[in-house]
C-alpha cells in the first residue's frame, strides 16, 4: 500500500520515516482526488467506498485515479497521510514553547489523541470501522505506522539534542508510543480514564515519560 507517483517514487518524494515532514503533493489534480476521497470516506466509510466512487466525486476517470495514486489501499493511505501531516503540524505548534523532552512528549501525546478522536474522517472510521482501519495503522501494511514512528523519532532526537542530552536511539520509545496510541484509539475501553485532556496528560506523565529512561 505504498503510494507512488507516475515515476514510481513515493508520492511525497521522501522515505516513509520522513513522510509526515514532507509537503503534501502540490499538484492540483492529486489534491482534487484526495479531497474527493476524504469526502467519500467520511460520508460512506471505507467498506462502502470504491475507486469508482472517488473518481466520480473528483470528476475524473477511474484510470486517472489509478495512474495518479493507485489502488483503493493506496488511495486510503495517501488520504490518511495527508490528514496525519495536519495533525503533526498542530502537535509541533503545541509543543514548540515547552522546555523539556518530557513536557513535549506529554503534550504531544495529548494533542494527537484528542485530534484523532475528534477528527471527522480518522476518528469517525476508528469508531465505526475499527477492523477496517487496523491495517492502515500497523506496521504490516500502509505507511502510516512507519511515518508516525519516524516523526516521533525525529522530534525526540531533536528535543534531546536541544537539552544537551547524550545522543541515543529513540526508535523503541517512539514505536511504543505509536502502539499505545493506536491501542487506545482502536479499543477505548480501559481501566485508564482518558476522557479529558488533563487525564490524558496525567497518564502520559506517569506511564510514557518513564520510557525515556532519564
């Protein structure tokens, strides 16, 4: 489900780990198709949507969608990646003024969880079609998992360097954070009460910050 352009490269022109930092595809036709896909998936869900539905909504042919983006799986992945780019832009803004790695981790986790839950497309699909969304949020399929992990690795590394901490590999911590987040999104029934931002922050400080191993 890797999304590729006409030349065979990744749609955003970057490795998966940097996909969230790369700018979204700038050409108008790709944006038009992804806008149509977002509207279609938000309105009808993934199970009831086809490439033909998206093509009709975008006012293009099925062949154009396949040539520009790919199969339905690739279309879903591209649509989700664009939404995730918007999430991380908000996260970057929310944590920009915070002084420590721990503070940034706590606030970043809180912002991501809240944004995804309230998002009309991603949050809606997680509530209504969790089994359909699962492949797009795991390492076995789709770029979303690797992109989110790569984003966190980069931000954790930058924050450690800014504090003058010795360099270390934050990949295990980043992966655990993504897996924990996905778990709560897919199955919100839990002994942890995460129904408001303050409780999410408390959870992150108690259980996620220790993963940093300071």
